[in-house]
C-alpha cells in the first residue's frame, strides 16, 4: 500500500476573501491561491495547507454543511509559535474573539484560544517542552 500524507483541511465559510483578509491580519498567512470564482482558496501555512470553501459552493454540490457553532465547537485548528502572547494580541487586534487568554499548562506548553471571523476555534500554542 502506498503511504498517505495529510495534505489539507478545508473549512466552509460564508466568504473566502473576507476569511483570507482576517487570517492575513491576524496571523500573517498569505494567500497561496484563490479560484477565479472566489469560492475556494488556500493559504500558505507551511507543510499542511489550510483551505476554505464557500458554504454556497458546498450547498450547490449537495454537501450541505452545518453552520459553525462557536458555543459548541467540534474541532480546533492550532498554530504553533514561540510567542503566544504576541500572536494573541495580533489576532485580537484583527478582530478575533478571546476564548482563553495565554496560560502556561502543566505539560510545559503555553496555550491561548480565539475564535476567528467565522467562529472557528483556533489554538495558539508553543511547542510542548520536555
């Protein structure tokens, strides 16, 4: 069997361009590509691609995804950094909503949580120390 590689995650959003603007202002990620329709695009986030597709497109092709429920998230995405407080401040200035301020965890990691402009839960974290 051929080996598999985790390639990308696609989040369904109301507006891909608005989401790109938020992610650039909040986290510094640049647009990798945006389809001419504006319904699909990818950010340059490193080895794994973070992609966005419009809810309208997904509904049009019969996928019918649920709306994000910030009060009851079903997953999170995490961005690793050596300076959680600085990234948190930048994200909040760009309009992210604070869920948890930066905290030092007993397992040797600093974490903070925000909601993006769509309501997705995002963890900001340092690498886990030994």
